[in-house]
C-alpha cells in the first residue's frame, strides 16, 4: 500500500531531510551576485541607501510613521527600543478613493502630533508598499497593494510630498524589512555585532542585509549615505526561483494572483502553506489515501487558511474558530494520514527559511569572530506562531548546522516589539 511519504515523493515533493542545503545556498548566493551586478536575477537586490555605520545619540527619541497594510501607526521611538504615544488609524484610501491632499493630510496630522515630543527632528517612516528607494532616503511609490485606492500617489516621492505639507523638514523612508534590520542595531546595547540581517516571515517573506558598496557594481560608485563603505540591501528574497517545486506547489501557485512569481515566498510564507496542504490532500484523495467520506469533504473545499492547517496538525482547537479539517478528518486513520502529508510542508518551510538566512549571513562577510556574531532580527507570525513544529527553534538549529562548519557565528536577537517602527526611528536617529 502507498504510504503518505511515498505519495509525496511520487509527486516531486522534496522533504526537509532530502533538501540539498549546500546546493541551495550556492544558488541563492549566485542570484544575489547577479542582482548586485544588475543582471537578470530572481532577486532584485535593491539598495536602500541607508547603512548601520552611524551612531545613535544617547537618549534620542524620534517621531515615526508605519504604513504597510490597511492601517497606519504613529508613535515615538526611544532607545532602549520602545514605542510610546502609539496610535492606529485607517490607511487613507482603504474604504474609498482619496486624492493627494487628503492622503498626505492624514500623515501630516500625525507628524504634527508627534514631532514636538521628539528630540530628533528627522521623521522616520516605515513605508512598506512597493517603492523605489532613493539616495536621499525617500521612496517613489511603484504600485499599491492591500487594495489601497489612492492612484494619484503612484509615481510620487512620498517623503518629499509629505514634507511639502509640513512646510519642510527632514525624513527617512525605509521599507519594513530594512526597518527590521535597523531595529537589531537598537537592541545591541553593550554587544558588538559584525553585521545585521533583517528577516520577515508572516503572510509573505523578505530579507535584508548589509553589503559593501564595492560589491554592488550596479551602483557604479554611488556614495553610501550612512557609512563609508556599506549599505543595506533589500533582497526581495521571496522572488528566488532556482528551486524545485512539487505538483502540489504548482497547483497552489496556479490559483494565486501572480502565478509563476515569488516562488520561494510561496514555499515558506503564511499566505500559501494552507493552500499547498489542501492541494496535497486533494491529490491524495484522488489516489485513495483517505476514506470516501473524507475524500468528499476535501474535494469540496475551495481554499484553506494556513492557521487551520497548522492548528489541525498541532491538534489545537482555537476557541471560537471552526476548523474545516476537523470535520473532514473525523476518522483517526484519515487524520493521521493527513498529518503525515501536511507536517512535511511546515518542516520544509523551516529548512528553506534557514537556507536563505544562511546565504545572507555568509554573503554579509561577518561572523568570523565568535565575539562579534551576525545579528539576525526575525519578525512575523509564521516564524513565531507556527504550532505544529517548533519552527523558530528548527530554523536556528538548521542555521547552526550550516554555518558552524564554515566557522561563521550568528545570533538571533530577542524579539523586538514593533520592530518596523523601531527601525524607522533608528533610520531617523543615525548620525554620520
């Protein structure tokens, strides 16, 4: 009889145990190099024009904005990292279309509330929609996501436009992954880190690291803004596509809004793992791995949330939330088969997460001295809240197994609350 493990293998699913970690690290680093040279690559390797070489003034506080979803936040960032005066508001353009003046008025009002309470007069803005970073630490909006309806803003330099409404001033605009990296600098205290990685794994994924300007040929001698020889690179790492995918991965990808794109993100991020699990169950049902009753239930499901797949595999019942898999797999034999099919989806995601973090740690050139490891600041619900496997612990264990033979040292810093806001504050505070 066909086992769940044999079934996965027959459809091209590479388990965590079978993953060639060294080959994938090499492939990642090759794509990174191409992206830095400006050649065709699945990794955009976007220069952020901000570094970590400056100093944070003692006792500094900064006014910050954080926009990236259907709400935006304002607050005051202080060091050691903390956020006060925090307030949430609906993102302009969430409910109905807004024009330029109404859009910027919402942010200008928040800055006016906060700036008198800040010791640093430069504003920090974590702006996490697709945008082009500039050497002046502004961001040109490329397109909206999250169904924001503010078409007049597309193509504008949002920092410059906001400052016009404020009558002048200074601003540092960074995306959430860059901000997450900068937040690690705020956490160092008396420690010394040789480099920094910012990593997000929630609904989607991305990573940023610090690169020497000499290793960024596509900049052609551009001067780094926050240090003499390096700057942060926003890799857009979810775009990596030099990786084999299973029949289930391909079926789930085909049902997304951007089939064929962001392949790596779709193998590890929370927006997609549930659907991979469902496609695996549907294929298994057609093969006869489940009872007739379970097969009928699964065949009628159109989608599956990652939270429900995770909770089912962890045998966790969330109060007030009905899990469709509990109804589909009432029979214990069906449930056990389903878990043997689905838990490998999460195990693979943890190993692939570690693989790409290893590539960034190696590429940073840091960590050769155990007293000065590379700091990794990880953020996101998939990384911290996955239940069915010890996700973050698995990632750290895998990282050590990949980096120890290279004598490279790293440290995953303690979780930082409001990391994007803290990082935006650091971008405003850093002095050259």
